[in-house]
C-alpha cells in the first residue's frame, strides 16, 4: 500500500497494514519487510540519531525482530481485525477507514450509557455523547490505521459492561467483561495491569462477598481463556510463554532514555534534564546484539533501563514528571501547528479543566464511581512511569468528557437563559 494513501504522520500505519496483508496471505504474524530508517530525517546534532543508527542491523526491524520471521513484537488482535477487512473488501484503504469510522461512531453509545447510569441524568449522557462524536482526536484516529479507535471502543465497552453489572447484577456481565478485557489486552498491552484492579471493582460492586469473589474469579478465568491462544502460539515459536509483546522492552528503554528524548526534552521548559550529561552512559546506547533472539533482546533492553533507573533515580523521577506534563498537556508537541494547538486547547484543555472541577463538585451525584477513579489513576500513573505522550492520553479523554458533562450542561443552561435577555436588551 503506497504511503501517499496514508494520513500523516505515517508512523506505524504501514506496519499494521503490512502485518494484516501477511495474515491475509496466510503467512501468519511475521515481521514485515519495512524499509530501513531514514537517518537523514533526524537532525545530526541530536543524540537520537546516534542511538537510532546503533539499532540499525541488516535483516532486523529496529535491531530487534528478524524480518520475515514469526514475531511477538506486535499484539495480534488489531492486525487480525484489519486482515478480516482486507479479505472482505480487498486492498482498499477507503473501506478500512470506513470500518474505523463506524467504530468511532459506535463509541457514543457506551459513553452515553456510562454517563447516564453513573449520574442518573439523561441530558448529561447526551452531552457526553455529542462531545464524543465531535471530539477532534477521535475523528482523526478513526481515519488513521492504528490501534487507537478499536482500543478505545473496546475499553469503553468494558467499562459500560462493568457499570451495567453494578446497576443490575447478573452472572453474564463478569464473563462478558472478561472477554472484553482479553480482546482489549490483545490490542494494547497496557490493559494487563488493569485486570486485577477490575476484578477488585467487580468484588466491590457485587451484592455480597460470595458473588463478588465468583464474579472476580470468572472475570480473570475468561480473560486467561481469551489470551491463551497467544501464549500457546508464542511458546510453540519461542519456547517460552511470552505474555507481553516484545516491543515493551524497547519502548520502556527509549521513552525513559534522555539521549533518545533529547529533542523533546530541549523543547520542554524546566525539564531539569540535560541529555548531554549522559552521552557517555553506555546503558543509554543501543546494545550490540549478536545471536540473541527477539525475546532475549527485549529482556536486555528492559534490564538496561532498570539499571539506569537504579543508578540515576533523580533523573528518572524528573523524567516521570516531564512525561506527566506531556501526557496531560493540551499542547502535544514542539512541532504542532498553532491551529492544532488552538483546537486542542479549546476542546481538551477546557474539558480537562471542567473535569477536574466535576471530579470534586459532583462526587455525590456519581453512583459508585470507583471504576472511573481507578482507570484515571492507573492510566496517568502508568504512562507517567513508562511513556507519556498525547497519543497515550487519548483513552483518558473519554473519562474527562464524562466528568465534565455536568458542567457543560450548566454552561449550556446559563447560555440559554442569558441569550434571550441579551437579544431583548
């Protein structure tokens, strides 16, 4: 598929399309033959260029995954989803985008349901649904061939099912939530840490302890059943039950690497981190791999970053604070055009402000909002520790919209009352 048919930035879109094409052709989940990184696009003054050049290895994707071989670098559900669409519609990007547009449009249903049931106020649910339908970030990602749209829909449906379980207990809801948790994890691995927390929520929401324990256990059991084929497949290929994708190690290493993040850090005011201080730190340079397989390379990168964190805990803490700012800031990046920053400020920025007020002011209106607080706390903490960025914040927007809906309703009512008076005067 030509890059000219993909929206900018290209990023991982061509990879997911290539993975789906391989599945469609019966080759399985194998590493696609993607062209080498263009080092000329990275300014030579940046240490990132040196780090990336160290990772270039003939026959390997990003110095980690052998091209054309079965891999656990990417989770399987989204490539399988794209593969199904390609089988049904052929190599037509329009149909992939159309399918994702339907998924994006479907998001308004669980958002309305969650808001309505949590606040017991239909008008607030309608406002949350309308905001979701008009949200610029969701509209953009519905046209981009990346996991965001499917992942956000699955996650929001999971929350809706748990809210339904809280509203009216039935044995089917823990089973359905377990299946949704499994498919969500097979789309984005960040879901894994939520599994025990959601099992705890099911225990809290249950009418009695016995039913709560049964609900939590059945939720975890169905989750394990859903991810079991992935584990078995990885054992057959690598000889180990690889649960997390092997991109976790390089992601953790790169997103906590001052040399790799030099450009972002230099454009962030008061970061307190000078990448030049770590130019000779071997832990931050890409390892010289020889015969290690994909699993071993993933582990080595994890270990390198853990050693770096233990050696420089103050620097890591500063990085976490910087990633927290990146995660929640309305201004996504140093290269973002002014008009995009303005839209982000007027939509996400305003909504975040109202959500923070609503989190406190309307606490008594929300019915057992443990799940909302747990999700917000988990995602903010996880991405601040691992890989804070606007892209990883997008799922949080759903919950900010829900929290802000009551105040948006009050603002709308105030405008309705004041507008006739202003016109009359």
